[in-house]
C-alpha cells in the first residue's frame, strides 16, 4: 500500500540559498543505474557514442535557449556528466563568470533532488529541462518511450571563488584521464 510519508522525497537543498539568483554551480548528473550510455574512455579522452553527442548538443543548447544561463567547462563521461552552470540573471554573461570565479559565501555542497514544482529559472529547472530533453531524444532514437536515462537527483556545489572555479575546471578537464579511478567508473 502506498504510504505518502515513506514515498515523499525530502529536499536536501540548502535552505538559505536562492537557486535562481546569480551564481555559479558545479553539477554532476549520473545515468540511471550508472549505465555507460554515452561513450567510452580511450587513451585519456572520451569517444562519444550517438547518445553522448545528444547530451553534448543539449548541454550547448541550454546556454542558447536560456539567456540567463552561461555555460563553462563541461565533460560527458560514459555514465555521467560534469559541468559548470552560471545563472546570470542580470546579463553578466560568461566573461563575468570567468573573471569573478563564482558566487560569494561559504563553501557549500549538497545533493539536490529534482522536484516537480521547481521554480522557473532556478538551477533545478535548468537541470530538469536538460535531463528531460536528453531523455526524450535518446528514447526516440532507441524506441523506448518513458525509459529512464538519468538518476532522479543530481549533485551540485556552489562555486565560491576564482580558485575554486579553477580547481573544478581542472577536475572536469582531467576527469577522462582518471576514469579508472572515478567513483562513477563501472569497469
């Protein structure tokens, strides 16, 4: 029998953070059951399969269709995605993100549960739209309407300064070379 208390998804987002205000976020989104759908790591680089190309295209499209979003470093791994998203509601653009190095405040990192009533323009809405577009396209190609592509949640880290931003950019760039050691590696 359905128990609403047991099945209710608890938000693990930081209560004092407005995820719609300008800021820079490092996100990680994993495939459902960590399935390697997007490609393979070959000689320290990622060779994307057709589904990985869809992920790359939809990531790039995110920055085009949402003028309040600026995209930074990004990598599609075989079973997850890392990327830096800037919410630039005042039109700062990607150059300001690169110079400012992120949002102000203490270091914070929290897993975020994607909810159905996500505030428009928020990080959750951006990630939900990205995941939805990728899922729709992949399921059209493989003929599996309604099949899961992604886990329900994603991880985020609020980028707090320029040093943090550079560290995360380096982590993203070097991620394919460390695939065998990666926590998402399913070798």
